[in-house]
C-alpha cells in the first residue's frame, strides 16, 4: 500500500514539471508563449502609419534552444525572421539575423530547424499559423 502511495505522489509531482511545447512549436511552452507575444508586440510597435498590424497567426514557427530563439513570420512578400536572446530572465530582440556573437552551434541548429520547417517539416510549426506566403 505504501508503495502505491509513493508511486502516486511521484506521478502527481511529475505532472507539475514544466513540459516542452508540443511538436507544434519547439521550446519550453512558457518561453514560446513569451517570445510569440513579444514578437507580435515588437512588430506592431515599429509599424509605420497605415501598416497592417499582425497577430500570432503570422508566426509560422518558433524554435528555442536554451536562451536563444528564432521566429519565422510569414508574409505574402516572404518570411521575416526575428532572433531573440534571454538575458537576466527576459527575452530581448537581438535582430533580424543571428548576431555574430552567438555560438555557431546554436545558430546552425536554429537555421536547421527553420530549414526543416520551410521544406515541409511540421516540427516547429505554430498550430494557429495562417499561410500568407505567395508560394503557399
């Protein structure tokens, strides 16, 4: 009986451990949600007058590796990438290209994940993404 109680407590404890996002997006779900929200906010904040505001359905994919993230935004004119870094617990936009100071292995892995997405893989695809590209 005691064994079953311990096993039950262990199963309950495991259910509280943060889990990575489903195959839909790659990375811890809390980080994926934060990067998605900040991506939309950042893009809309920099729009010129008359520009079209976006929502999370413009995000084709998000790939997070540790404190580094790549977001692929889908537009009729083609994709726009945003690269993010987590500094002091906060996600900060690093630019539209992987910064030169990033570890080469991280940049390569993010590019590979993005390349797989564009070649048809569903690995990091946003389940709410609406295809807006001229080729799709």
